[in-house]
C-alpha cells in the first residue's frame, strides 16, 4: 500500500495560518446532526404558535413555566436560585436566573432578541365596502417589499378591547377549516403601466387593502350589505361592533405553516424567522440551563422592526429597571453590575444568496449552514447608527465559542453602501454593557416566507448555552 503523501511546508502553513469558514453539517457528528433536526421540530412548533409578539410572549411564558419559572413583579424578593419572568404588557418578556456568583464582579449574561416581525397592521377605522366586496384599510409595519404581500393567503391575529372593557383575542386563518384573507393584485393583462414602475412604487401602501368578505346581508333596507355581513360575523363570534376597531390591535400575517425546505430537509421555511429564530434558542438556552453560578437574563423585546420605540421596545427603561432591581436585591451598585455584564444582541443577519450576489461582499457575508454569525457592527453608510463591538469583547466571544465547540462565523449585512440595517445592540450599549450582534443567517429576510438552516439554528442555541453557562 502506498504511503500517504506528506504535506509540504506550504500546505502546512496554509492549514495553520489561513482562515476558512466551517460547515456545520460537515463538522458535526451524526449524533449532533440528529439533535439539530430534533431541535428544529420544537422551533417549528414555536414559530407557528408565535406569529405576533403577543403570541410569542404567551408561548414563551408557557414554556418557561413548564421549566420552573414563576412571574416576577417589582417589589418581589429576589434570591439566589430564583427563576423568574417579567411580562411587560403582554408584548415583551424578560426571563432571569439568579446564580451563586457575585453579580457585582461578574455582572449578568444577557441574551437580547425581539419577537415582533414585519406584517400588515389594520387601521383604527378600517372597514368599508366597495363593488360588492368588504375590505380593511391597513398600514404596514416594518420594512417590507409591499408587492410580496399581495396575492398571498393571510391570517388575522390580534386583540380587541370592547366597549365594556373586556379584552378578546382574535385569530382567524390558522386552522385548516378557517377562511383566510387576501390583498388583491392586478392581472398581468392590464398591468402594462404597473410593471414599468420601479418595484418600490408598483404597489402603493394605501392600496394594501385586505379583502375580508363578499356575502351581502339579506335586507333591502341596508345600504352596505357586505360590510354589515362582516360586522354581524364579528359580533356573533367576538361580540364586536364597528367602533371596537378603535381600541383593537389587529395584524395580517401569512397563514403559511413552517415547513422543511429541500429534499434533505436541511432548511426551514417560515414566516417570522426574523427574529424568532434567535428568540427560541435564547428561551430554550436559559430554561434548560443547569448552571447555578452565573446570573443570566433573556430579553424578548417588541418594536425592533420600527426602531425599538415605545414602552415595550428596547429603548424603554424597563430593562434597566430590572437590572437595577436585581442589583439592589444583593446590595450591589447597578452601575457596577451593568459595567461587568455582557450581552449578545441576538438578531438575524442576511445569508449570502448567489442569486443576488451583486449586493454581497462574499468574504464577509454570512453563509448558510456555516454556523451562527457574529456581526461586529451593523448600520449603514459608514457604520451609521451602529454598535461597533470592541476587539476585546470579540476576542472573548471567539475564545468562548472555540472552547465550547461552537460552529460560528463572522458576517456583515452586505456590500458597503448597498444598504444597511440596525439591531437593539446600540440601545444595550448605552447602558454601558459590552454587546455584540449574533444570529442566524436568513434567506429572503422580511419576506412573507423566509428560509434558514437547521445547522445555523442549532449552532446559535449552542452559542447561547455556552455564553450563559
């Protein structure tokens, strides 16, 4: 038998000195690949049950309670060993575990993600009839390509506060027996003018009107028969009258279910991967963590897609207040705790797509199945609006992941000046906390149906476990 050829000096140097990204499926054992596929099953159930931020909070609380977490309210005693969650108005959630080690010296390990996603929101006075059809006026939420949301089956999700003060949850379009809703598009035969417009102008935001009904109420004395028919259905099932839309939060989201993508089932297609594909690993990491040393926290924030505004977004002071409460419980300076805390801003990044290679810089793009992706900075136009993590913190994360066998990569959103985006990282950095962005690369981000790799999902979970243990 011939001897294996010895590597040349150059080949050895190339192996030891150069950097190449690793593919999760090539690096992982068969056992770990199986774990990744099994983990994906739980995630797909979670994302189907969490199509709005309110639903994500409810689903996350139910999961946390099954793992021994109990509700925290300001003023409650906080002790070592506690596993608590704070429900902020039903739209954002904070979970924390209190470890044995000194939080003044070691701070808190924080995983911060968001549970809102781009969607179509219903206006406050939305219902009207035209040409034998009933529609809802809408205002889109977050950065969408408007044309992608036409001619697509949609489900209505939300909460309405009735005139009597009762709060009613609404969900129509998810069950196979439910009707769905629809935004009309123009047939190509009459779209000569439309198709010559720039894509951003082909569908006007004010025309994203949702078709909600078409059956006339049988009464000749009624002027708007289809509208009344819709109202009668809503009244019958939910006790609503038209004025109740004024105190409602209704959203239209794709009615699609999460599905395996590809004949090898290596990928997952779903609505809302951004950012529930990071929220779920954060949630499961803290709930399944048996470490009793470090204090850890998971933030599932709202409103990231519109700038983290409002009292459920990351710019709200509630998150600093919770850190203050934990610090106070152990007689520590909140400033000291924050200074020694570390945070992973758990948000997705763009996956390199060879079909649109022109907007990516391949060497610095997140590659599908090459592991969780660290983004040292985000922003746009010269890193504008970005948190730019310090090299020391990047080095800490790099060693942590390598020591724990995490498959990871670095990434930027795209080519310089091709566009850009932001995350919650800069708001956490304002609290004097070291923070870096990390998350799953996503294909077709912000589309009604996005795609991710099961390998990247699982490596993100492994990264979060390593960070908080």
